């Protein structure tokens, strides 16, 4: 008899980890508070061109994306489950809602955002966040690498058909962020790069693409807005598909980003709270006329990795600074050269990419199936520009690879060698399910075996009805030849499943 498995030990965050994410502790420490404030400012600056670009993709006014980024960041700072993670208007959501805006207009978009938020709350309360445990590490690595590639690709339009001065400006910005942290870490290097390149552009009167060239910045605060759509079944039929897709894509991207931040900070976050918190933030965003959103991997990495933020203060201030910058300081923000922000995002993409995953030594050690899963996730994400498609593809490929691998671990061994014995014993070993049990029926000598057959299942486990149907088929084949079959050694779970289903699955082959 084997010893009972030890009870699982609950994982408790270390006190120093809790302290690092405590708003109260950050407020008591001038050094940490400065880090959080400066991180929020850098993120706000990086959010502006992104929000404008995503608004253009979605087919709405830039104000819709900017206000969405403000309301998402401020709301999720209070209700989210992952401290220091940034939520705002995103490209993934923009791609989902673009057809709805084009065909039905802004009011239907707002209705879809609100409904999508309600769906996310429902998913969160139903425990959808727990599904994250089924996403393999190879898919996570592919997700990170694909995201890094997409962040870099998003900068390429800002490097095409531009004045030649853009290129040295970007190079200088990258150099500042590479070398400044070796000398000084008091002020985030991205903020220094943005300020210095802006001062050079303005004082030297350089003609370069700037933030104001990306779109008009708002001049007033967001206002409460009720969508003007008929409350009818027809409206629901129009907005529901987009709302559900938004909810799923937003949750997937947010939960994966939260897991990534967990790894970067070596801490744990409340994924269930993050799920319904995203829903609350989208509802608030919808009622203020925003386009909806979810977690942003690029800005989150700026906040957590490049700037060192760890609390909700930076997330909250990113939203507040964003609103102040675009409404109160629009002229100043508009003068920021895009070269500075491109340099910041290039460094974010470089820092986000998991370079260890493509190192030759890693590729030699890693099973080819794991590499295949990672590459499938990257390729689908990059070609579709949709993280949800990439992650779902990776999960499916990983599942197929796992099924294929486990299916080949099932063996059937004949324990006795004499053909004159009255009894023949077969030992079945392995995990039996639809993929591994299909060939089981061909592993027995129905004509040559004696009248009594024993199938020893003590080292096997029955997982599904397909296996029970296969065992039924084996018994039927022996019975047709006047022979009896005894199945012995089943563990309690397998025995219960076999007893419940055996003989009740219809015709057997």
C-alpha cells in the first residue's frame, strides 16, 4: 500500500513581497514614492501615441482612445488584482471593434463595451481565471516573444518615409536608455530620453514628426455618456458577438500579462479579482465614451521593468498624468518627437523578448515539441496581430503534442509464455484515453489464446468512455470465440468509470 499523498502546502507571499506592493508603505517612503510617480509619468507619455494609433485602427476619434486609457488605468488601479499592471485602450480590442464602429457607429460601440464589461464580470465570478493553469510555459514564452515582435513592428511605420534626423534621434534615445542606468537610476532612463530629445527638437527647431501629428488631442474632460441605442433584441444581436469577443480577448491578454508581471516581480496576484476588475473598468470606460481596453504588455513592462514600479500608485498616476498631459498640457505633449517614444518602445520590445528561449544551447536541450508550441504561438500571433488567436493556437498545439506523447506510453504485455496454459494474463500499463486506447483492441491474440483471459489493469488508468468502449470490444471479440475475460486490478476511479459505462455505450467494433 502506498503512503497517502501529502496535503498541499498553501503558498504564502513573503512579507517583503507584500510590503513591496503596499501603497501605504510606498507613501511612507520618499524614494519609493518618487519611483512610482516618475513611472506613472513615463507610462502616461508612452500611452498617448499608442491610444491615438489604436483609435485610428478602431475608426474613432483620438479622444475616444485617450479617454478610454484614462478611465481604464484609474479604475483598474482600485479594482484590479495585479498591482502595477497598466490597463488602457489596446490594439487587440481596436481590431475587434473596428467592424462594429464602421457598420453601426460610436453608440453601438459604447453599448458593446458596457456589455463586454458585464460579460467579464460574469466570467470572473465564474472562475474563468483559473483556466490560466492550462496554459503551458511554452505558450507563455511564445506569447511574450510575439508581443515583443508586435511592439517592435508597431514602431516601423514611424521609421518609414521620415526625415533622416529621425534615425540618429532614435539611436541617441536608445543609447541613453542603455547607458544611463549604469550611471544613475534616480530618474527612469525612458523619461530622461523623452525630455532630452524633446528639448533638442524644440530648441534646435528641428522638423520632425511629433505627437500632435498623430491626431488631435482633447481640450475638455470626459463626460458621462449613455449610448443612444434602442433597447431591443435586435440591438443585443448586433453588439453581443463583439462584446463577448472583446471580453474573451481582453481577459486573455490581461491574465497573461498579469502572469508575466508575477514572474518579473516574483510575486502572486489575484487573477479572479483581475478578471472581474477588468469588467468594472470597461463598464466605467463605456459610460465615459471610451473604446474599452485591457492590460497593455508594453506599458506594463515600462512601468514594472524599466521604471521599477510595484504598487497601484503608478497605475493610478499613469491615468491621471495622461489626462493632465493631453487636456492641460496638450501643446507641450504635442511637441514630443515620435523618435523619442519609438526609442522607448524599441527598448521595451528588446527587454520583453525572451532571448534565452532562442539561444542555440536552449534549442538543443529543449524537446522539439516545446519549441514547436512556442513557434506556433509566435507565428499565428504575428501574422494575425491577435494575441488571442496565437495563444489559443499554442494551447491546441500543446494539447495535441501532449496527447501524441502520452498515447505512445501505453503498453500491453503478455505475462505467460506457454501456449498450453489454461489461462492467459495480459498486463496493460499507461494512461488510457481516446488516443492511446484506440490500438488496444489489436494487442490481443483472440484466436490463439486459451479459454480464460485475465487483463491486469493495476498499472493503468481509464480516463474516458473511449477506453471503456475498447474494453467492451475486446470482451466481445473473445466472447464470440467462446472465451471469458476477467479485468482485474483497476484503481477505484477507473473501476467506477468502467462499472458505470461498460455495456452501455452501444455497438462495439
